[in-house]
């Protein structure tokens, strides 16, 4: 029994493989696995969380404040603009500080640190 190769299958297989590769390698935003707080600067960009810690102890300036994100929200890297959250916490929610364990990286579902504080 001999089977013939169908040349019509090759372009379809190549197109599907290219689409899967492009999806897996895209720079999808990191997402919050729980309700999170991250530090932001006066321009609305993500800042190192220690800037907000010093503010809570009375030493910092008004240039930094906490920014609150709900589960599933995009989590910007330090220096990138924040979006999808609020400058005020939602009553009754408990916000954790962003860490590698509370953020899922984009792509094929891998998780890791990648510059997140």
C-alpha cells in the first residue's frame, strides 16, 4: 500500500504553524492572578514599589502613589504606562503587592519575573 502526498495540504499546514508560532511569541501583557497594588509615578507609569513604601512611612513625596489592579488586569513593567486599574481601592477587596507568584506572563502561559517588582 502506497500513499501519495497531497500537495494541497502543505500550504495549509504552513499557515497554521505560522499562526501558532506568531501567537506563542507575541508580547502579550502580563496579567494579575489576583487583586494587586503597584506603585505609580506622577505621569501614570509603573514605578518601583519601594517608592510607595517610603511614602507610607511619611518619608516619600506625592510623586508616587499606589495603583490598584483587579484580577486579570494587565500589569505594566516598571517604566511603562499603567491602565485598566484605579487610583482608589475597591471597598472590601484585599490587594497584594505584585510579585512573580501573582503575575502571569503572556505568550504560551508561562510565568516568571521578567522585570516585575
